C-alpha cells in the first residue's frame, strides 16, 4: 500500500495517542548556540535547553518537567543531565557518550528521546550556522553541497545522501574550486572593511604661525 492508503485508515477513528517533539536553535551574540527541545504528548510536557560553545560542545544543559505521570521522575533524571557537559555534539559517538554517562535506569526514556532529537537537530542546523557567513560569496548547487558532505568526517556515511558509493569526484572538484574563489572574495572584502573601519591616520599639519 502507498502512504495515502495507509494514512486514510485513520480517517474515521478516534486518535488514541499523540506526541509532538519540537526543536529550536539560536545563535547568540557571543557565538555560542542555544538549542531548545520541547516534548508534548498525552502524559508529558517537558522542556530541555542545551547551551553549546561555538565549537558545538555542551557547556550547560538543564530541563523542566511540567507534566509527568510519576512524581518520582521529577528531579533525579534532570539532576544527572549535568553529566553531559563537555560532550561534542557534532563528533561521532555523541549519543553513545550520553548512554555511558547516564545509564537508562538512572535517567528518563523521554529525556533520552529529547536529547537525541536535540542532537539530530543541532547536527542539521549547524550546517546553516557554519555556512551562513558564506551565502553572499558562495553559490553551490545541491549536488555540490552533497558531495562536500560525502567527504566530510561529520556527514560522511551518516545517511543515504552522504553514502560514499555515490561520490562524484568531478562535482566535488567543482565545489572545491568555488570554495577557493569564495575564500579569496571574502578575504578581499574583509581587508576592504578593515581599511574603511580604520583609515590610516595622518599627522596634523603644524600651524605656520
């Protein structure tokens, strides 16, 4: 069956459960990144906030549970979140480190779900944060973007789009040349900006009188 056929099976039935997980990312003025995750379902209302360094390493992490079924879960699963400080979200093995630092029987299944969802959102959102400064000088096609991802230690083999078997050396070379040209343009622009922000000072002329 196709998607529509399967989905339409719910048309005349009452929903028995629903869950929404929402992720937000913000780049702060000091270069750090704030990631906020919210989970809402029939039994839970929970929030998670992660403050990351400009290198996407966890500096601070905290959560809040506004609605949960078991009162005993309200404090302990949130207190252990501090053990996640120092984890580099963009490095491979991030969730493995989460599981090592917080065993499941001392944490919360839904907090785990929120942390994993946040890590995935940061992984995707980091791309626009890292490359937004290049938008005006770098014009890559979708395929050139993809080929750069295939060669990236972060993105390579992370999903089908970045599978190494789909590498195209010619597209990758085109992307590299465009990046080199963009770097030259950006360097020239920065030099021009510096010169105009700090014009050369000239010695004041002496009054002949």
